[in-house]
């Protein structure tokens, strides 16, 4: 809920609804029996569903997964694009009431639920992490971040092949920001409750239709939060935030966050989570006649005197409904708090489990070439493989070159990881042209680019100490 002292005087707007539903470029507005276009902030990218009249099978076989669906709605000329989606599933149904075509899909940003992120970073602002992750997306996807606002917070992340939107959710929970992607694939990242909509309102006696579930849910309120991180040496760092009004009834939650490596960071997480779980906002689904300009995450004035509702509330999810069954165009707003069920609880447990795992593959490499040195292999020059270790043959230096590995792809990028003893001074080289050129590598989890992509992979190691022993070595590449 937005804290404001503004005086709100509702001025009724003219309603002259114009809607259009396009499927694969075809105007199918007149066939729409029921439709829902769900557009959330932070928690997801959005979905849609359609039920179309399909008498005599006129639409059977006409639309397929991947086709584009557009929903336009306003009070002027149906040119305001409210939702743009991609079809996932087309079902042809026949029942007692006739023949219908059912279509389901997601917002055109659906690839953000398919793309996995590998990222390891410390003391970086969530806004910068978001931009860096957007830059990891293939450029032909078309995502931009012109509406990503800066923040002053900082955090550590350790993400192992984590779905992109799960990363968004974690960033927003840490920073207190909200995020959604518009129909042009531009990211909007902004402080929660910072944007007020001055063009739309929900007012009893004007456009208000009904409320459902108005109230404050105490089920998930907690009185203390314990957070456990770990320092650089792997030892636990623990802090418990306790509510001033805890009393005799203790309601606690435990969070493990492997990226929190100092007392200050663990304390910040605990206190922020306690604040979230003790000062819960009212929640409800409020249905009105169609709202033209509202966007997810915005605060909208709501005035319903009979329920003593008067304020500016955040819309965490809006659902545009349209069709003959609906009675026209309606907008359902989910305000302030998400509805929590079993599936949401399982998701949060999964999030908590993953947050305690260090990222082993921050550069999102796709393949590896591993050497455990259990058997003799490669070419030696004053080196030897004995007792599962690569070392010199007793001299002060030596060079070992691996056998060639024929790849199925043209490798463009690489990095090297090594476990052993007395590795200082050891040099590593990786070739994808069979040993013609040998670009170097270090052991800092740095991704390098080959001068030219290739499929003939070899590794060369130069040992510069008789004390050096390599137990295992791996080249990661993509």
C-alpha cells in the first residue's frame, strides 16, 4: 500500500469499450466466448487462455504452437495493445454446448522461463546484476533494459543454471523492487510502491464490480527469522531477527543463504525477511470494468466506501477478461499480496535450497574435457603420470600435451580448472586446431575466447617445479 496524503476525488470516465483479439494476424474478436490475459509483476511473465466458438470445425487446424496472439482494449478505437503472447497449446473440444477451440499460451517474454543463468558475483547492485544477466541473453531475442532503474543496495549471487525469472524474483526480494517485461520486451525494474497511476481508479458507483477475499492473512506471519550463511572459510554465519511483539507464541522460519558471507549481510537478510513477514498488507481480487492504462506493479486509487477501502494499492497482477461469457471487457486486479498455496510454498523451499549452493559454472559452459590421470596418456617431455598424478620426471620442469579430442561443435570459448599441489608457476594452454596455436589460460574461472573456433581440442601443461602435482584437470568449453 502506498503511503500518501493526496486527496482523491474520483471523476467518472466515459466507457465506450472497444476490444480486439488477433490470432496469427486474424481478427477473431467475434468468436471469443471467454478469454483471460494474466499479467503479473515480479512473480512471473504472464499467461493467457482463450475459448473460441468453432462451429463446424471452421478453425480446426488453423492455429498452432508459436502463433502470436494480441489483445487490444481501450475506450476509443481498440488500438491499445494490452497483451502480446505466444501460443503453447491448441485444443479442439466438442461437448453438449457445441464445438470450441481452446488456446493457452504465455506472454511473448516466455523465453525468460526457459533460459538458464549461471552467475557468480559479490557486492554488486541488483540492478547491475539484472543488466548483466539480460546481456547474457542471445541478442536476437530482442530484450532491452531502458526502464531498469538504479538502486543503492548490493548483494552476492551464486546461480547454477537457474531459470532467468527465478533470478529476477530473488533480485526483487532482496532489493524491494518490482519487475515486469512489457510487450516490446523492455524490462521495467523499479522500487516497489514508487509508481502511482493517475489515469485509472477503481471506484464504487462508477466502474467497480466486485471484491473477493478482502482481508489480511495471518497464516504466514512469523515472529522470528534465522538466517545462516557461511564465511570464506566455510564456517557458519548466523543471525536471528526477532519481532518486538513476539510474546509467548514463537512462529519462526529458517533461511540458508550461501551467498551471505558476513554478519552484516546475514543480519540484513534476516531483518528484511522479518519485516516482510510481520507487516502484512491486505489482499484481495477486485474486479472492475476495463482499465486502460494500468500496468503491473503500479499503485492505483481504490475507493469502496461499503468496505471502508480508501487508498492507493499496488497491483501485483492484473487480468484482462473479455468475451461473450464475461459480458464485455473486465479487469481483475490482485492487490498487495500474492495468494499463497501449497505450490507456492514448495517453490519457496526450492528457492531456499538453491540459494545455499555455490555456483560451479558461472560462465555457463556447455561441455568439458576431463583428465583424472588414472592412466598414462598424452605426450610427455620430462613429465610422467604416476599414482594418479601428473608431475615432472624428477627434473625442475617439463611439458605434457594431451591426446586430441574431436568435438561435435566448433568451440569458441574455454576455461581451465585444476586441483593439485604447488601449482604456482604452472602454465596452461588450450588449442582447438590440433596444436597449431596455443592460447593460454589461468585458473581464475575466467572465460577466454579462441582466436578461431575449432573442433580439434588439445591441452598443454608446462610444469615449472619438481614439487608440482596435478591430481585432476578439466577444460570447460562452449
